[in-house]
């Protein structure tokens, strides 16, 4: 077990600085869920977008990882991560506020929606890379997994409550107005972050000289490629995100167009189903006390694929009573989020403990470049295939592909033992 950096006193998950950071993340997550529900609804119902246009919108939100994913890691490693997160939150608030303003002036267009999504996505890249690299600077090593579990728990509470609340709000106000909640949440997030104290050393380079951006990027990529644990995780999560994105891109169309369930029911299905993630955050410590990290990750991926089967099956029940497809969608969403969160908490904690602190942002950026960079390609493919093959048929492709994601996890426990000195310690030292 390592000591806190920079001589800072031990600060676990009950310390004031972690609790304020947790509040910032929770507020941001709740607002973001409102935005994720509102944006496709704006495209479909306000701007009359079709299957391809919805795919382009999802691609616009995620293409940023291909555009700035790798440079973001190098920039974040050179600068204070807390300040980076504050700036990113403010940028997202300002950009999102333009959408309801333009809608009120009857000037909103799909082109602007795509552009706003790209800018918000770029700001999110910097926020997310800094966020995942920041945890080891506010808690000691033995508290990393408990901290990640708490952060993921609040994210899942937001994922459960956010869509449901957004769906109810959509019955009262138009979708563009819902984005005001998202913008305000980012302002509150920035305010909380401004009060957090951390132990991050603020210097550009351990050697005292500023290295070139390309060298920093290359160092991060080489570290991930050279580390067998990180390399396999990168492949596994990249493939998983690709096929999951195909299913998730078409889910609003499945619910709103194919099944005709309406926005309120979409919010309820996604919100209630996502309670699986909250259950996963609560049950993971007991699971990890009995099972190794590699086993937990493999089981999580396989169960996520199995849960996704419910989506195309529900879509094939078009014309039947709404109760059965709603039940299937909710059950599938519950199982998928339980499995994904169980996998994600474990793999993020393994990554954070495997990587030196001065390489965290570049490591996270390199991995996120692959796993998130695959998403716009999957979204565009989903839109194209959905238009030509149909929504349900395209979803089956995503389901079948998702079962491949556990293959790189085989033998992971041995590799973790070899590359992480504390891997054999109890639960808190994954």
C-alpha cells in the first residue's frame, strides 16, 4: 500500500475533498442524463430527424475522441486536472444553453445540433480524462476502488432517475427546455470543484523541461501497448463499446418509432432499468471478496451481452400489448447496466493501480481514444444498417458481436498479478 502523494494526509472516501468532488460529479451526471434524453428527442420530434440523422447525432457526441482523444491526455498530464474539469464544465454549460435559445427564436437546426454536440463532446473528453486521472490525487491507493464504487453509484442513481425525470418533464415542457437543466448542472459542478483541495504536483515535467506534445502522446500509447493488462482491457472495452453503441443508438427509435411507446415511457424504461447499475455498485464488494478481478470482468461482459438480447426481442413484438415489450426492455436495461457497471468499476480500478500517477491522463486518453473512438463509427453504421436492414435486424448484429468482448479477458488474473504489485492484496487493493 502506497502513501499519499506530496506528503498529504490520508484522505479516504469520507474526507471533505472527496465528498465535494463526489458532489460535483453527481450533479454533472444528473444533468448529463437530462441532455442524453433530450438531444435525440429534439432531433426526432422537433427537427424530424430520421434513422441516419439520429446516427449522425450520436456520432457527433463521440467523434471527439478521435479528434482530440490522444492530445487531451498529454495536455491534462501537463496541467492541473481540477482546473481542466472546471473549464470543461463551463464550456458545456454555455454551449448547451444556446440550443433552447435558438429554439425559442425558431432558428434551431440539425446542423447546429450536430455542431453543439461536437463541442460538448470535445469538452467532455477533457473532463473525463481529467476525472478518471484525478481520483488517485484525492484518495490514497487503498481507497481507489471504494471511491470508484461511490462515484459509479451516484452515476447510476443519476442514470436511473435522470431519464425518468426527464421523461416526466418532457410531458410539461418542450425538449429544448430540458437542456436548461443540463446547463445549470454543469455550472453547479464547476462551483463544487472550485472548493476541492488536492495533492497533485503542479509541474510540467519531472525532468524540468517541457517535452513535445507528440512525444507525450507517443509515451502514453506505448505504455498501454506495452502493458499486457491495459492492452487487453483496451481491446475488450473497445469491442464492447462498438457493439453496445449499435444497440443504444437505435434504442430511441425502437421505443419511439417502432413500438410507439412515447417519450415518457422511454424515460421510465431507461431510468428504471438503469437501477441495475446502482445495485451493481452496492453488490460489487461482496462479489469481489469471493471472485478475482478477471473473473468478475469476464462474467460482467457475458451477462451484458445476454441482457441485450431483450432489446431486439422486444422490437419484434410490435403490435402486441405494450406491457410485454416494456417489461423486456426494462429487464434488459437492468441486466445490461448491472453487468456493465460491475465490469467498469473493476477495470477502471485495475487501470488506476497499474499506471504511474504521472502517466494516468495519457494512459486514460489512449484507452479512451480506442474505446470511445469506436462509438461514432458504430453510430454511423447503426444508422446506415438500420435504414437498410431495419432497426431490429441491426440490433441483432450488436447483440451477437457483444459476446466476443470477453475473449481478451481470458488469463487476465495472471497478468494482473504479474504487473500490479498489490494485485494479490484484499479487495480494496485491486
